[in-house]
C-alpha cells in the first residue's frame, strides 16, 4: 500500500524532471505526453486511495527518518485519511485538466517544456503538502509550492511586471512562513514532536499552559495564531493578500491551478488539519473568523471595479478564500473544506474560461474591449455561466450548498466577532453575484467592442481547451448536492477534523433539517435556500449586474461619478501596495543603506579599523622623524640624553 | 588487509601539501597542463581518502578516532597529536570535496602562474585539514596561522584591482586575533601541568576570571575568523578582491575554522565563562543575522552581497552553538557544512559571470536567463538554497537552530526567523536583477551558456545541496555522540572548589 502512496507524488516529480532536464531531447510532444501521463496516473491512483479511505482503510506511517537531533525526530511520512485523500483527488484532477488545457494555451510559447515541467513539479509539491503526516513535511510542501508559484508567476521572465509580481509573491508568503515556522517551533517545544497524531492527542492536556514570553497568553492561542499567520500568507488573507492579484501576471493555466484551486487553499487545509489545536483557543478562532470576514467582504468590493478579466476572478478568489476562513473561525471546518472542494472546480473553470476568452481575444484581458462573445464561443459561455452560477451560490449548483453552510454556521457561532462576520458574509453574497455576472455580461453579452482585426479572428477555442472546461463544469454542478450530506453532516471527516461540542455550529445548522437524509435532505436544503436571505441577496446582485451592464449601460458611469471617492479607494485597493512599498520595502532598503554606510563603512571600518591603521601610521610618521640618518642629529640626541641622565643622577641624591 | 587508519590523518594532511610541492616544481606556465592534472589527481585522491575516513568512522562514540600521537618538541612537551571526532570529521570531507571543485573551477580561468595557483590550494587544503584534526594546541596554532599564508598569496596575486589592501586587511585582522589565542595556549600550558594537549585543556580547572580572559582571547581569534559582528568588515573586502577559488575556500571552509574553534576551545575549556557570556554571543549572533541581512540587501556588488549573506548565515552557526543544546549545536554544524556547499556555489556562479563579462556589479547584468538558461537554472537552485528553502541543505541548519532557539527563548527565534524574509529578499532581488528581465546590454546578449566543465562542478554542488536537504540524517548521526559529550562538558563547572 505504501508503494501507491509513494508513487502518487513521485510520478509527477519524475515527469517534471524528465520534462525539465531532457525537454530539448524529448520535444514538445514528449514533454506534454510524459507529464500528462504522469499526472493522470497520479489521479487514477488517488481515486483508488480515495475509494479505499471511504471503505475505512486509513494509513499513517513514516517513509523514512529525515533526521534526528537530541530528542527530536523528524520524519517524512504520509497520513492518508478523508481530508488528505479528498485533497489528493482534487489536486490531481484539477492538475490533469490544467495539463491538458495547457497544450492549447501555451502552444506558441517557447518555454513549453519548461512550463509542463513546472506544473508537474507543482503537483508533486502540493501532494507532499496534503499527504504529510507531520508539520515539517507540511512546511516542506508549503515552501515548495511557493517556489513553483514563484517560478510560474515569473514564467515570462522578460516582463517587468511578472518578475516584480513573483518576487512580491514569494516575499509576502515568506512573511507568512515566518509565523508558520515559529508556530512549528512552538509545537515542538510544547509537544516534543512534530507528528500530527502525537501532537493532536496531547493537545487537550496542554490547553491551559500559558506562555510567559507572550504576555501570559495560552500556548495553544500562541501556536494557533502563529500557524495561522502562515495560512494568511498562502491563502492570501488581509493584510497578506497583496500578492495574489499580482500573481495574475503568470500564464492563465497556473492562475487556475495554483492561484485558485489548489495552492491558495493550502492555508484552509492547514487550519482544518490543525483543528484539534485551533479548537482549544477561542481567541484564535475569533481572529481567524474576523480576518476571513474582512477578506471576504473587502476583497470582493475591489472585484467590482476591476476591468481586467483575470483580476476580477482573482479578487473573487480572495473573497471566497475569506469565506472559507470565516468557516474555519466558526469551527465549521468541514464547511470550509467543502467550500474549498466545490470552489476548486468552479474557480478553476472560471479561470480556464477566462483563459479561453483571452486566447480568442489575442491576449487582450480588458473586458471593456470584449462583449458579445456568447454566440462565437458557446462552450466557453455555457461553462462560464455554470461557473458563475456556482460562484454566486444559486441552487442547485455546487457553490450554493457550500456557501449556504458557511453563512448558516457563522450565524450559529457565538464567538466574539461572529456578528461582524455574519454581516460580512451576507453582504459578500450580493457583491459576489454582482461581479460574477458583471464579468459574464461584459464579456459575453452586449455589443462586441473588440477592434476589427480581433473580431474577424474570433472563434471558439480548440478541443484541448474546451474539454477541460466541460469536465470542470460537470463537478461544478453536481458535487454540491452529492457531497452536501456526507461532508457536512455525515461522519466523513470524523477521523480528520475535531470540533468541540460547544463550537459545533454545523450540527446546529443541521438541526433545521430535522434529521432528514438522502434526497430529502437535498430537497430541504434547496427549499430552505428559497426561504432564506442569501439566495435573494445573490439574485439581487445578479439583477443589479443585469441592470448596470445590459439594461442601462450608462448607469455605471453615473454611479461611479456619484461615488467618486469610494471608487478611487477601491481602485487603489485600499492603498496596501503603496503602503508596503513605501514602509516595508523602502524602510528595509533605507535602513540597510543607513547601517551599511554609517555603521559598517563609517564606524567599524572608517573609525575603528582604518582608524587604528591610520593612528599607527600617524604615530610612526612622527617617530620616523627620529630616524633621520643624520649623524649630527643622533649625536645631539645622545648628548641631550647623556645630560639628562647625569642631571637625574645628580639631583636624585 | 593493511590497516591505514593509523596514518589516515597524516595522509590527509601531507598528501595535498606534498602534492602541492610537486605541482610547484612543474615550473612555469608552459607546463600548466601537467600542473593542473597533478592537482586534480591529488585532490581526488585526498577526497577518496576522506571518504574512506568517513567509512571507517565509528558513530557511537565521542572519543577521538584515528589518533596519531608522537613527540615533537620534547623540551616543551609539544606533540604531533592528531585525531578527529564527530564534530571535526565532517569538515575533513567538506574540505576535500571543495578543493576538487576549486581545482576544476580554476582549470581554464587561471592562465598565469598556474602551478603556483594550484599548489596554493592544495597546500591550504592540507593545512586546513590539519586545523580540523590537530589535538595539540601548538600544532593547531601552526596550522591555523599557516593557512593565512597561501590565502594571503591567493588574494594578493590572483585578486582584483584593490587586492593588496584586501590581502593586508585580511592578514592583519586575523593575525591580530590569533596572537591572543597563542597567549591563552601558553597560560593553559602552565595550568595543565606542562601539556599543550587540547584534550588536557578540556580537563584543566580554571578560576572564573581566568576563564573569562581565556574566553575573550579565544574569542578574538575565532570571532574574527567566523566572522562575527562587529569584526566582520575584512570579509567583504577579501571576498571582492579574491579570485573565485579563493572566495570559495574562504567562505566554504576557512570561516568554519572560527566556529569550530568555539566548539573545540571556548565551550569545553571555559565552560563557566561560556555560560556566563552566552547572552553576549547570542546577541552578536542575532545582530549578525538581522543587521547584516539588511546590509546585504543594499549591496551593488554581487560578491559583496554574498559575503554579507555569509556573515548572516554564520550568525546561525554561532547562535546555535551558544544555545548549549544538542539541537542547536548540531544545527550549527549542519549549517556550516551546508553553507560550505551553498556559499561555494554562489561564489562560483558569480565567477561564471565574472569570467565572461568581468564585472561583479549587479547593474551590469539583466536578462541573463535569455542567453544562459542552464546557468539560470543552477543559480536559481543555489539562490533558493541560500534563502533556506526546505529540501535543500540551507534549510536544515536554520530550521534546527530556530527550533532550538525557540526552546531557549522564543524571542531569539523570532529575531532569527526574520532570515526567512530578509534572506529571501536579498537573494531573490539580486537574482531578479541579474537573471530575469529582458537582455540588458550587448555583453549579456553575447553571453555563452555553461560549458561542460562548469556544468560538472555546479552539478556536484547541486547534488550535495539536495541530498543533504532531503536526507541530512547520515551527517547528523556522525555528530550525535560528540555533540552530546560537548553539551555535557559545557554544563560542567571547572571552577576549583566546586
């Protein structure tokens, strides 16, 4: 069995190495064949593992001992349970779709083989992350996906914006990892182990330990918050969200794979995995919930004013990640993970759909120059519509079930900040629906605003592009009602996620269905949707988008004039970038320059080192005069010395 | 089979030194190919012997192994006394490995005084192995000081435009430091009842004030070598002026002699003073990690940037050592070995560019990835390793030291962990400006990608970096017993009457 677990990440790694190192020898076809076969094999094996886990066949074991130091042991190993097996299927499936799609999207690119090598390498790293049975390997995968993300955002390394964005992404993530690593240090200090099972088993016993160094906070709060800083980096939560919109500088397939479906959800996965620790700190849960709520609402608002098709989807991703985070804070880990699951499909779909439009538009990304593509690109349109309905949370599409669960769970939460979070997630629903359909209407409806040349070449994308769209559209419809019951109310995650009874918001939410199961439950959930507020908020958002962008296209201009200051705040994205650039980047460089010129070169070298050398030189330049070489001077000195010596001897007595 | 173990250390010391003499004897540059070939042969032979040494090394004990002990200067009881334990043994293998790399790296680049160049590196190899295996303090001192001479020549002859300033600064800085160490040895000789044996020093009782003085005498020698803040300013100058091979040996091995000194001398000989002054060492280490990283950020010269990065990384070594825990010390030693690979590789990467364009200025580059994709890939790997990426050797030491620091005082770990951000910032910012972007100028446009010789030595280092990152355990196992013993020693008191 262990062999299969090992094969799942290692096959994509091998494919990445082959495509990367021997890319020239095997050519384009060779590169995409080997990587696609690799990830397909991984996907099939993941499905087998998933089926086994559903039958109750779990695994937790080490592959090898990475290192031993003192009484600490570090291992590389796998934990195969409901959470990891689900993630494995999602990762390999979306990765496979993106691999196939890439054939079409990148076919003109000179870095074709390199691209396939990177995305296969990413698949390896992401699998190591989700399959890990310990904190160290989690961190290993965590940083490795960060590096591949860095390489892929900067894939077009001639583009100044791309190589700025990739460095920014890496550094902001490193700020998160700074917290994460300290959290790991806290874990090994308190528990003496980094193995999940050991740590989680011992956690309740340490719930009341306080950390003197951290102003007597509870250790579990300290550890949870430090780990969450890592999650904030990877899952782009305010204020560490700034890298994600810029990451759109990378090719679209990786925006779908890395910056929407998989890597950015690693933070959500991590917190869900760490639920036994987070459950022990209501402070940490409140922080998680509030940060998530801020991200969900305020990042969605920015999405309203973007005109770049990819950026709209990017801000929508930020906002949805906020939703997942809110769910975690409300202890509805399963709902967060469920939303991660459904979101992976429909958001990958939306990104790949946007990519399909971008190919057709000859790499034009400005929605103001699109419009009316509906008739020309029917597959892209229909799948895009499905994705948008799922994102907006319209029943029976996938997003409806997961988002509804989050909103209801927050509603039932009693932690500090849950009222604010509830407001944010409700307001977010209108906004989500609005920007989703704004995108859809601006791109596919209305008048075609493209130039003559582009318009004459417009056509539906090739099959390698549309087939992945269709294959992603199917789960965007069905996974919601298929997994609603097992993931949220069944014992699906019982082995992986741990919720204290007093925090169990999901089962409180479930009570409204009065213990219904099967189709009855789904039916009740949908009918409940029709009597609850969120659906009407979503419909309001869609209606507004229709009003603004189809019915009365002159309205947006008027409204933005009316709300000029608000508009400009949103367009400046609340000024985070300017602030970071001026204060953190500028501050570090300024401080470095100051320390270098004043301290290193000025004080240490200038005064102390060369000063010593100079003073030696100065003294010797004086002393040197004594050694003039003139005999009369020597003789004179001798006489003076003799006189002085004799006088001293005479006067002494 | 004949047992070579009794001579193994002597072979490792004298084979390269004698080999160096032979290379020197090949004469002028008309015989350069012969000089190169002999040098390569000797360095490979030494490396094979060092691997044999590792193979025969017993992990379970903290006792000295491969001991050779002969009288040398009877009048002062100075001995030819060699031996290695789990702390010193890894450095022998590292030294032998790096020397091969340096010989290959200088193969085509050095065209003047080839025999002398190769000889200097072989001789310094033998001397450095001597430093790591000497158990008599005078023998140690002789090897220690003798390494200055070839390095002085390497910088002074094959160096850049300002090489004389740099060479003299390097020489005086380090010489001044080591003189105090000699004084300490003579004091200890008397205290130890007429023995210069380092292991005897470990047992010698000392009063607190004497320990403090001795601690600082050693500190003067070792802190300069590491180099620790604030006596680090010789290093950037020396690196900038040194030829690539010189920078590699300097960063990869010579700096480690300083940290090794702390482990071999300060901690076991003056344990009470070490415990008393741990705050001082930790403070300087943390300053090095944070302050020097900021200074590295604003460097315009690639070699200077890597030199400052070295100082910052060595801060982890001294931090780890003075946490007095097995994890901290092992992390520190791993960090030293890893830094040997990574800093060596980084300097070689700059050397590859310098050989082509003759500039170390970041501003003279840009878009190198367009013309040198293979090089860009290697440089990426080493840059990431320098930024401490998990899966590379650069992660292992920093990880262990940060974890160990947290256990002592979480705030130490908070400061040390800033390297995650700053280390990535200065490394990747340099990488971005040099490698990414459009072709910046004609010189970059004409760049030729790596030749097979360069691929060879960069691949060897890449393999070392990855293997040690993925599986550091074999190296950790070598040290356990000796490090545990050192942790025990440093917790003892040597003050009489206690």
